[in-house]
C-alpha cells in the first residue's frame, strides 16, 4: 500500500499559495517572460464570495428603496389628481345656483373635464376619447393654471361688485 502524501494535504490545509506560471510577452520579438501569479487560497476565495454577496444584497436593497420611492410618488400623484377633480366638482356645485357666474361655470366645467380625463388617463394608462386636447401653458397643465386663475377671478369679480362671487374663507 502506497504512503499518503502529507505535504500536499498540509499545503491545502494551511493555505500556502502555490505559484502558477503565466506567460506574458513584453514585445513581439522578445522572448516570453514567465510571471508568477499566486493562486487564491480558501480564505481569499471566501472573502471574495462574501464581498460579492454583500454587493448583491446592497443592490437588492437599493432596488427595493427605489421601488418604494416610485410607488410613493405614484400614490401622491394619484391623490393630487383626485383632489384636482374634487376641487373642480366642488366649484361647479358652488357656481350652479348663481345666475351671474355663467362664464365661470363654463370654465369650471371645462376644468372638471380636464381633471377627470387626467385622472382616468393616470388610472388606465389611456387618454379617454372624449378628453379635451392637452394644452401646456408655460410648462403647466390646464388644471393647475385654472386653479390659480380661480382665485384671481374671484378677486376681480369682487372688485367689480359681483356679490354672487365666492369669497375665500
């Protein structure tokens, strides 16, 4: 029965790095130069695997944070669109009983149609066929510019002496 080679077992167990020759050519006409490259031992391989595992976990955590951020932004946008629609509906209800505010009621109904179309487009991904065309005014959408115009119109109406115009309380 042959003897066991304990020298190889000790080298594997205690991690003495074996040297693997690598041929590197410096110049085309020069003779190849042999460069010694250490072979990774068990501890080095384990450290590399641990580092790769950490970077994979960090990437997964970053992806999860990004997903949560996008989900939160989507939820906030949805709430904003619902609030815009509700404000437009409330304004229409407020103006319905007033005879002298016909022009403002027509504008409020148009703003409501725009807000409803934007909400349906956000929820379904498709703009409704009945929706008015999207018009950008200085980078703002119609509903945002209408909501700003309502406050200035009520101030103008009050200055003219229109008692039926709502006052902001």
